[in-house]
C-alpha cells in the first residue's frame, strides 16, 4: 500500500496567467512535512500503518456518531487529477482505463465522457502504468509506484492484474520486492500472453509465466538509475524491444526530494538500449546516449516500425537544464549508429526548443528567459498511426511535428483556460483512438495533471511561429475535457459556507475550486489559479472570500469570488519564508481579524487590507499551523516545522519584537492545532512527521492552553494532518491512511465507516448548526466528502425553483422559508447573475437577484444554489440595436421598465457633443435616448458594458442643463416631471467599442445590512457593517451613527451613493465597557428609510 503525495507546477489560470513555481519545490513540501528535521522519510512504515489500520475495528456510525447517513462524495467530478497511464480497448474504443497517481484505476464506457472507480483496491495507490494483454483486452496489468519529480517517492506494491476488464484486481506477490518499488512501464509480448515486461528502478524485468516469477534481463540498478520507458515492435517474430534507462529526475529535484542514493553515479547519462529478441537471454546493446542525456521517452511509428523516436531531457546546467536536450530519430529500428538528431535545445527557432519547457512564460514574457523546464516530470511521445513523420510530444503543453521531428508546432495552450485550444498542463501520456485514420477519425487523448483531454481534429494545423504561445487563434486543434466522474482531485485545505451547502478548496495544480451541493459534483468551478492552498469564507457576509496560492499568495474577493485582488499588504517576509501551504485563519468571533504565519506570526484587523507582525521571528524553518482561542482572541497558538508550539495571551497587542513562549512535545512538523470548543483550555496538536524518537506520537493534548502536552496514543504511525471535534465530543483525525475516530477522548480508536476510502485526509472541517453538524473531509486524491453528525439538517425551501427573466434583466426576488436559526448561503457562478441582497442568513429570508441585460441572441441559463436547493434563472435572448447617434433623433424609451442593447460600434462622436460635468470631457462615441415621463417620479438609468458614461439632460431647459452624470458606476437617477422630455446620453471611449446594455426604470433602491447584530468584547474593537443596494437605482446612504458615544462609525464621511447590486463597508468601533444599543443608518429606501442594527459589548 502506498500513499500518494501529489505536487506539480503551480500555474495560474487566466486572467492572471502568472508564471508557475518549480514542481520540485511543491514536492519538497510534501516530503518535508512527513520528515523530521529534513531526514529521509521512512516510507516503508506506511506498510505497517495500513496493516495496523486494517486490524482496527470499524465504527458503527449510528451507534458512535448518531449520523443521519454514510459519507457522500461531493466531487469535483469535472476536474481530474494527475494521470500517468491511459488505455483504450482495441475491441471497443468506447472503453477507456485511466491510472490515477492518487485514486487507483478508473474506467469509462462512453469514450471518456463519464468515469467510474473500479475495484477500490487500495484507493490511494499510485497507478503509473497500464497494459493490455494484446490477445485479450479483458486482461490488464497495472504497475504502481511513481518516481518522476514529485513527492510520490513511495515504493509501490508492484504489479496488479485484472482478468475481468478491471472489475476486480489481485496483486502479483512476486513483485512485492525492492525490484518493483517503482514500476514505470509495463508491456505484454505481442506474441505470448505469458510474457510480461516491466521497467523499474533497477532495470528491465521479464516474466514468462504471467507474473508468477520474474528475472532481471537488463540490469540498471545502482550505480545506474533504472529504466523509465520501453517500446516493443509488433511486426517481427520476436519481442524486438527498446528501453530508455537513466536519470528519472533532475539533480536539483533529487536533492530536494531525498532521492540521492549514495550508490548512484549521477555522472552517468541516460541511454537507449535495443534488443532484437528480449525473450531470449542477453542481446542488449546501448544504441543511443549523450553526455547530457536525462529522462528519455520512446515511440515507434505504427505505420513503419523501422522508424523510432526518442525525446530526451537535458541535465546540463543552464537555461535548458531539465528542458530539451534533443529529439532523435532512427529509421533502422533504433539500432546503434542509426540515430539522427532532428532538433536540439540550441535550435535557432525558439518554439522548437520549448517541448519540455513552458512556452507561454518563455516566449510571451519580457524576460527573454527559458522557464518552467520539467522534462524529468512530464515527458511523453507518440507517433501518428498513419504517418511516420507526424510526431507528438508532451511536456507542459503538447507539440506536433509533421516532418519527422525537425520542426514543431504548438498544439495545446495551458494558459488559455476556457478556450477551445486549452488542455490542462503537464502531459504524461498521448494515446490515439484505435481506429484513427487521420481523416474521418482524428481522435487523440492526452493524460495530464488535470485528467483526460480529447481532440477530434488531431490532424488540424498547430501554431508554428515563435509567437504561437501568445495567440491561441494560430492553432486549429481543439480540445475538450473528459473528466466527468473522474473524482481524483488532490485537495490541500478547504472551507465551508454557512449552512454547509457550498465549499471552497485548494487543489494541487488545479487552483482554488468552488462547488455547491445543489449544483452537483460535476459543476465545480475554478475561482483562482495556481496551486490552490488555503481559503476562508466570511461567516457574516459570504460574498467575502479569501483564497491563496502557494507560499501564501493571498487574494481577497468581495463579490463572491468573481474578482480577486492581492491581500498581502504589510507582510515583509518573502514567499520562501512561508510554508508551501501556509497556515491561515479567520477569527469566527470577528471576521475582520485574520492570522497567518511565515517565520513570524502576522495579524490583520481589517480584513486583509493590511497586515502587522504579531511576533518576532519564532521559527527557524517557518510556522506550519495556527489556532485562535474561540472565546479569547488574545490567546493564539502557532506550531512550527521543527515541533515547537508557541503561545501568547496578548495576540491583539503583540508586535514584531514580541517573543512567544513555547513547548516542544516532539520533533517534527506540527500539521494542525485545535481548541476544544467546550473547554478551550484543552488543545490538540497533530504531527505529520513519522515518529522518530521513543515516545513520539501523532496526536498530542494540552489541558492548560498549550503549556504542557501529553501524547494521545492508539493511532497508526502514519502522517497525521488534521483533527476535528464533532457533537458529543467525538474526535476525528485525518491521516495518510484514512480517517479515525474516538468516542472516549482518545482512549480508544476506530476506523471510520467503510463508505469512506482509505485515502489521505488533509483537512477536516465541522460546520455546526441547530441540530448537529456536517463533517467535511478534504482529501488528497479523492476530492471532498461529507457526512452528517447529530440530527437531520434543517431544510430551506424557496418560493420558486425557476425564474423567467426578460432580455433586459433587472431585479428578481425569491422568498426563502427556513426554521429559525437555520443557516443558509446563496451562491451564483457567473457575472451576469449576481446576489444583490445579503448572500447568507439564518431563518426566513429574501433573495434579490440582479440579472444583467442579455446582449447575445441566445437564451441564457444559470442557477443559484441555496444550501441543497437550486433556483434556475432563464433569460430571454437579447437583440442588439444600432446607436441613435444624434440628439435630434434619439431612440425612444417606451414603457418602463425599458431595456436596449446598443452596439457602440455604430455610435459616433462630433465636436458639438456636450462636455460632461462629471468628467470634464466629451468621453467618446455617443448614443442618445429620448424619454418622456408619464408621471412625476424618480427615474434610474443604468448602463453596463464598454465603460459607459451616463448623462441626462432636461430638454425643456437649455442643452447645457445636465441633470445627472456618472462615469464610475454607469448609473444615475433624476427626478422627472410628468410630460417632460429628457435626453439620455450613453458615451463610451472603450477600444474597441462593444455593446452597452441600458436599463431605464423607476428608481426603487432597497437597503440590505449585514450582520444582523454586532457583538464586541468588553475590551472593545472594530466590526464591519456591509450595506448593499438590493433594488434598482442608486441607494443614497445619508446618515450613519449611534446614540451611544462609545460607538463610532469610522468610514462614514457624508452622503454616499451605492449603485444597483453594489456594496460598501463601514467600520464600527466600540470603546471598552459593558453596554448595548443600536447602530442606525438612513437611506433613500422608501420602504425602509431607517435601519437599526443592535449591538452588545460583553
């Protein structure tokens, strides 16, 4: 049994498209958190840990936890994970098999559209190689143990075999030895089903009896570095084999990942060997080598098997280290002396040198440097079945050559998520459809760090210029994700929305993802790129979301995750001072107060607008865990990567010179800290390092707030990452070998329900409610799981499950029915449909949805998730109108509400256009509308798209009588007289101009305030008040304050305008002292002009 620890390059998806980190650094984090003081990781102990777990009793959920149901998998089933092996059934090409390095073997029966997990034999097994018996596709061999530049340097269980199309698997006991710790490739002889070959870390091995016994036929044990690839010709009477052997990792990666074997000679380059008959003794000849050759992949041309290609990575220090060395070709079956260099890393055409580098950051940036080399991590090769000159290479992106490897075109774009040219980065296998002919069938599959991708036009033209990575339109090859149901996401940490119906999680190499129960497991979306790590959702206002990429690249969104801005101002420590997955906490007693830690502890008291040091540097090798006392925010704990647990009782006042007291329960990495909510002086600490010294354990408890600690024994010796406390004080602990629980404060332990897989559990989160709690498990390989603890969840119902909206959009309302105290959150996933009212609450409520005008001639559909309920919004198609560009002939505004979508490309600008008072300029192209008020009322005009300026003129006065103008929000209101004509000018200076959606209607702003009440500690402090406009037309905030002189509104400077769907924040500050009262605001909301929010200081 092995556990997979998944890392890869940390990319950001658009819009940021920032450069990504080195995969070795991400992997080093996984190694280090299981090590003690940087010592080699004793991975072999996982065998004992799994054995110990299997001997433990299994919890009976109803008896132990009063659970209302078993564990359920919440997805994501539309985001894949790292996949190194892919097979297509030659007899039925709709059947595919995928080997996940974190989730076992999966099968699709419909060409990859949907997937299901096969026999859950050791679900966190790293499956790195798959092979059919060529004479019987129901017989499949799976090789385990991954070695290529990541942290999965964990020995495998050798080989497994299935003889019933993957439904069940059995191990081959003869492969449990050290020769098969890492199986990189498996192949079955085309001539005999009895004969199997395996490329492993010690060489090439052959079995002549279907895996019962083995012999090493090519010895590449130390001082060599084993073999990584094999290829067998099928057109000869013998097993004509090629093998690529040598350096599987870069020199830097080997050091970082504890992969330096003192017996090895790293001066020895990689080589390609040839054997005309591998079924017979001897016969191996070194056919190709070069002093700087590193990991090499091989491919034989099916249409002419004398043609063989080799793609070699480079170990020479410099710009191309771990990038391309060369592409080689032989037209004589790979025999010695027949290889020719087709392209090298010093080729004058830069694109040709990018096969194993990052083409986007290397060729589209301003540095002029080659970046992202990772030929030891992703290095794949395949030849078109119909054309021996057409070759595919996979690195970070896919490339294709049509001239035998001499020149290359870019065939995929990792940086263009959402476009047809996008395929996820890091390609590990390239597989053609068995009936591919290059014409009527051009289907090709790629296995990547993001799962499976498919193209149906593999013969189309790729992009071929040096600027190809900067313009996706240059490539005609289109890709589609084939990952539905392939639930192998590798989560680091996660957070949960109030009510437990929506969730955010940081995923290895797949960014920060968000899902919702109502939307389903296949509807997760990426909201921030990079290696997603930590996150938080504000419990008082769930439109405030925090998310971070590696090394605490923190960003904040105040619009529910639609847009993020950097949120590290004031932190002077470098990213390298932070752990790859850095600790991050939101104080539930005051969501403005945030905590993180590098080598020092950092505090924000204003929602990450700025940060201040809350300690002197405490840790030599960074802090790895944080906890804040649930009743006293001055009491904070911090754990380090070397085992210390620091503590303070003055966290709100400490600064960069404050040294915290500490204890050292043991050496190793502190992975999590947790206060017992019923007794906050009781604190738990988990350690992710294997035990090293006598008396070491993975769970510790303190009864005095962190001063003294005692081990809590009974858990297997496996890396332990997280702890949670459920109802009835049941302890839940997540480890590398699954989930464990104790109903007696740790005196005895059980494995959790058999419906939960034995996967690595990185983070546990409880979400309490009125009748119990949800328990969430964020796993590193099987996505997110949830179970119910305590009584049944409260139910939220809605007044309408479907809403029809006209093309013009507007404000739509939904009534929510829920028991008192029942928490809920509402979530929308697209920009044209927003939550205008408070997005979360408790008990009965009312949602106000802002639907933007539809400027496309198609029906738009989206849904709003409210806990487990989905509200469908269907909007009519839009119609675009040409601009009426003269004030003398304006377009007529009909009955209200009115909507028009104006094509500003048809608008014009002339010298006689008026100068706007709000900008002092004419502001570009103009379109004019004429409006006659039928009754005296306040009218609102709202324009969206193409950066509009809105101005209104009273036609009965002079032309200069501008009665309203707005440039920043695109929204104005004005008092209209009955029967009077007003001219509305929409102006845009956007380049290029586009469509502006204009809505005209009676102004009916509606105020919404969160939170519903404030609670301050007796020492005083700051709280945030969010004020929203949930109606149509500008909301005027005219007054804000409190009759209590101890309460101050810091940010109110006088009347403030809040546009439709807009939100502002006021900071409410309380002086010390025990008292209660209200904070009042006054607006132009006709229905509720004054809102009073109670507060208490206690």
